[in-house]
């Protein structure tokens, strides 16, 4: 299996990489992601490559969809409520036993440690996409597991490559750039003809949801609940990065790592920094909306 030679988040939405003139797929892709911002951004990025996208908000929803339909590729977030991506993938593999078809499942997670990648392998995942990912990163994954629509002779989407158990997982380096309005502009370009109105809606959703998440961080501190702290930090981190708020995303990543250690020691100062940075992000996003760039 060839290595697509993907870059890290430094080659992010700040560097346009549109599907026009590049690979185009007509494959059916299931995006399993619980965050509404990540859902909209992920859908836009996949549709930019000509994919037909269905969305599930957790592993249980994904299993219900897979029971009655067939997909060429599954992008599976690892950390979700109700049922996480690891358990959902294990159940998918159980259902596929005795079948010739094996649907490629791509893990989506912010952690690139060896033990995290091994956990993905053990669950039956076939490849690895570090969050947040760029169009260039996604292009590499689609090229690895699908074929362009014009080269597909099948009546069923673009899938001709079948996942091979034990395939090498590829880690995409993850860097954290500073807040950049160009990320929003390029995201609007990716969204297509309705890009301006759709981006406005995405930003409004973010401002509403993120305010609640910041409150959840503070409540988690008061109740000394590291698990709740980690869940809120994880969700805020991912959605912030997708809108170019990478300084905030980096702080949330620190909070999430702290929560994974089952401790809130030192979290008071960190959450205070998150609140300060979030206020700056709010101001910047509202200014962007008002300016109507």
C-alpha cells in the first residue's frame, strides 16, 4: 500500500486545495461525528471531492445506517457519546464476518501516540486521520481507499479497494497555527455557491455551542470531574480548530490531556486561559460576520 505523503495541519485550510481539477469521487461515505460544526465542515470537505455523504452522530446511529445500507468508506470519530468509534468498528467487523465485503473504516482522532494507533488497529480500523485535518490530508485518504469516479466501472459508487485487516495506519502530523481569518475564507470557498450563508450558519452554531462548552468546563472544575472536563475540552477543541481558532484549540488540547490523567490539578489556571482566549475568538468571529468578508 503506497504512502500518500501527507503533510500536517500546517498545510491546512489556510492553503486552498480544492477538488476542482484534482481527484473527484462519487463514492458513498458515512461520516460518524458528534459535533455539529465538524459534521458540517466534514460534509463540505467530502462533497468538495464529489462524495455522497451520510452523517451519524454516534456509533449507534452508524450501526443503524449500516444495517440497511452500504457505504464505500466510513470516517469514524473515536470519541463520541452513546457508543464510541472503537466499539462501533468492532461491531461492524463482527457483522462482516463471513462476508466478502469489508468496508474501510478510517479513524479520526487527535491523538497520534503509538498506543492510540494500536487501539484503532485492535478495533478493526484500517487507516488513521489526525484531527483537525485539511483538504490535502483528506485527499490522501480518499485516494488511498477509493478510486476516481471516471475510473470506476462498478454501479456501486467508487469503491473497488477492500480493506485489508492489519493494514498500516498512517499518522498525519498535527500542528497548531494561530487564529487565521483566511481559514474562514477558504472554508467558505469549499462550501460552494451557498458558502457565505452556510458559513454564517456554522459560525452561529459554533458561538452557541461553544458558550455552553465553556460553561461545562467551569462546572467540571467546580465538581472536580475530570471526565466531564475532557469531554467538553475535546468537543471545543475540534470545532474551534475547524474555524481557525487554533490557539483556543491548543489550550483545549492541554485540558483534554490533563483530564485523561484523571486529574483536575492545575486545570483552574488552564480553564481561565481558555475563557480568555474564547472571548477573543467570539469577538473575532462576530467581527468577521459583521464585516461580511
